[in-house]
C-alpha cells in the first residue's frame, strides 16, 4: 500500500507562518516584582534596626556643644559676661541631667575649652561665680554647683507637691513654671501627672507666666441639689424681672416767709455787743 500523504491548504500554511513571525516579534519581560519587594523589605528592616540601635540623646546634652561655642565666642570677643552666662548654663545642664557633683573653676574651664582664658578674666569669672545667685559656692573646697530657686529639696514631683503644700499652709501662694523647669528635668511630665490626680492647678498670670498652686481639698464646698435649687430660687427672687425700685422722695423747696422780721427781731447776743 502506498502511504497516504496529506496536502495542507496553502492559505493555512501562510496563516501559520504569519502567526510564528508575530509571536517571535513580541518581547519577553521577566517579572522582577518579587525581588524588588524583598529588597524594599530588607531596607525597611535595616532602617528600623538602625533607629532602635541609636538611642535618642538627652535634649540638654545636645546643647553642651552650643554652650561651648558661646563660651569661646565670648572669650575671643573679650566679653566676660558672655563667658559667665555660658558657665552658669553649663552648670545648669549638669544639674538637670542629675549630676549633682560640684566642680572647681579649673574643671569648669577645662570642660568648656576655656583653659586659654586670660588671667584677669579668669579671676573676675571666679569671683562672679562666688557671688552669683544661681550658683552655690562651697568655700571649704572652692567648688560650684547650680542652685535652683526652689532649692535642693525639689528633685521630683513628690517633693514638688510637698513644697506646694507647705507654701499653701503658710499662705505663700504658688510656684512659677520657670522655677519648676529649672529644678525638675521632666517638669511638664511631672506637672501633667499632678494635674491628672487633681493635686495641683495652673493659673496664667497677666504677664502670661504660669503659676502652679496646691489644690487644697479642705477649701472645696459640697452643695447638694436641694441646696443648689434653693440658692438659685433665692437669686431669682432678688432679680425678679419687672420689679421696680420705689421712687426716691424728692425734697421740696419751701418758701421762707416773714423775712421782714429778720432785721428787727433777730439780735446778736454774742459777747462784745
């Protein structure tokens, strides 16, 4: 038997070849979204780890460089008052970071890079620190420590509350927020907790200075609903609408008669007549 040969339609052959050419002409694009997303995840995780590894520095510690800069600017400008301010600021920063160790003059100058300070300015600075109201001077060691207005007895919110109680008991009022901020490192946070517990209250003064007072519970007045309604009724009686005040009596002017008798009957009986 002879093998059967199939002869394809020439039109189909042309369509097949055209389809192959069209398929080969289309470019192939590889999917890389998975690799991109994985690399993005890795970079995000690295950023998170870097943030966790770098602790936030204390805001007061960051200012030490600025204090040193200001101190040396004052030294180069031969401005001892600017140098003095920088020294006080530095001692305050140490106190706010709970470093209560007094420092000698040499230690202060070394810390602020002021060892090249001229002798005359150095002697003036030491004497100015001894007389400064914000600095406590220890004569026995000739060392210095920052001194808050509230003293050394207020270093946390419990001691602040005790101080406010004493002031209230003695009738001395409250404490300004400026004085509290220079005594407590986290003054705002401490005040917020005391306000939440209703132990203190803040009042803004006319010059926009906030004053903190102790909330004495003994001064609170409890009034029940019956007493409140009675007080409101009494107030309404006093201010009843339409109630008029009685008119004031007018003094009438009386005509004086018999004035012709004044010269004839009235005589002066005083001495010497």
